[in-house]
């Protein structure tokens, strides 16, 4: 792999890190366990690895942005996560920020001039 490809791959990872929290919060209206969330995001075009998702879910729960409960009725107990009221407020704010940033970046990348 060339140095340029390595740099591009690193920069892609940085871009993805910035959107994963927003993507996860956006899918948590329905209670989900980790693997089902990985599948859902993959269906939507955002592949996420378990090693990225599970620490993120724990961190968001610790920050009170997600709530969780254990479901023990199946063969394997599963921890289900759902967005909390605080998480919903953060999602609303971050979504507005995201759309504004996309608008600004579209203008920058397409050469729009603001004098």
C-alpha cells in the first residue's frame, strides 16, 4: 500500500469516528442489542465492528445518553439499549449540527464563495 493510500485510510477512520455516535444514537428509539445494531447500521451502509461498537455503547450508557436492561428470556442473556431523554436531546442537537456542517462543507467543496 502506498503512503497516500495509508494516509487516506487513516483520514477516513477519523471521519468515521466523528459520525459513529450520531449514527448509533439515531437508531436507538427501538431497544436494540449490540449485534442487531451492527446489522441495522450495516443495512444502512455503515459497517461497524464489534470492537468499536460495544465500548461505545458502554460509554454512552455511562454518559446517560443510553439506558439498558438485560433480557434473560432467550438462550443467551442480551443487554438491550435504548436512547434516554438526555440522549434524545443530544441527538437533536448533534443532528442539527451535522446538517449545518454538511451544508457548509458542500459549499466549501463545491467552491461556493461567501464574501
